C-alpha cells in the first residue's frame, strides 16, 4: 500500500491516503470477522480507485518510432 502511494506520488498524510492505510491496518487485525472484512475490502478497493485517479502519470520510456516521428515533425516545422 505504501509503495503504491509512493509510486503514485501521493502523500501518505493526505486524508484519502490516511483512510486507505487505516483500512488496510484494520484488515490485518487477527480477530476480524468475515462480514467486517468484506465491508473493509470493499471500502479499501473504492479508496484505492480514488487514489489511483489522483496519481501522477508515470513517464514511459519513449518508443523509438514515436521519437523518430517527433524529430521528423520538428524538422518539418523548421523548414
């Protein structure tokens, strides 16, 4: 969970992130009942989906073909 927050560049002390961390901690309790676990899982899934929407997009390595097309477009602009 913390790795996801770091990868998404979301501060763990934000309200939504803190909520997700709390839900995950409650799910790890040894005496959790199945009904409670089910509700917590559903809420955690929803919270993680909301957090994923806030994530900073990861930079993907450039595709060589895309890079060539980009350079060609730049050359044509200069001509």
